[in-house]
């Protein structure tokens, strides 16, 4: 049984394994002698991936008995979550998910990228508390603005998907003129 699941796992994720081996070989070459670090992350990662694949196969079998697919479950989950989100409204979604959550993540990513690319000037920023706090503020503001814009664009995409999944006739987005008239 496990051998069959392992064969299925290799068939479905051999590309990921090859890329992972190449990436880990590059890391070993780059770190020059710290090969044990790769073993700490690579080997458990393969085992966890195989274990989750095994659970996924069992879940698919249970869903097949009920006449469902994983895509059906994803669609049902999306509709349930989006119904709750859209009740809060567009701006609450943009501010909460875009400005606060995505803003913090993007600020961290921007700060790390800046620290890696411009390490000399980043040391100067960290030397003075005032410049450090202004850097954090600018990074968060730029991340929040980007997050709000991304969530605004994502809102329309999610609304289209929601309409497609819930409206059997899907008339709202088929005829753009009707949609524009409803907004007015």
C-alpha cells in the first residue's frame, strides 16, 4: 500500500523533487561545508510532503465516494468565506486584508530586500533611531498602499468568481452594460 502511494507521489511531484535537489546542491556549494543544514531541512521536508500527499490521496478517495472533487470543496469553501467577507464591505476588506495584513507582510519583505541589496546604507539607517523609525514607517506605508490596491483589484476578481459559482445563469458579468447600470 505505501509503496503504491510512494510511486504515485514520485509520479506527481518528481519535478519538485528535482528542483529541490538542485537548489539544495547549490546551497551546499554556496555554504561550503554546511551540508548538514540541507539535511535538516530537505529530508524532513520530503517526509512531510509525502505524508501530506498520502493524506490527500485518502481525502480524494473519501470525496469520490460522496461524488465530490477537491475543486468542489475549494469552491464551497471559497463561497462560504467570500459571503462573510463581502458582508463587511469593500473598504473593510481593503483596509483589513490589504492595509494591515498585506501591508505588514510587504513592509517586512521590502525591508529585507533593502537590507540585502543596500546593506551599507541600511547600516547607516539602523545607526540612528530617528532614521530607523522613519524607514519602518515608509516601508509600512508603501506596503499598506500596495496591499490596499491589490485587494481592490482582488475584490473584483473574487466577485466574478463568486457570481460564477453561485448564480446559475451568471448574467451579472456576462453583460457589462447591465453591471454598469446596477452600480449607478
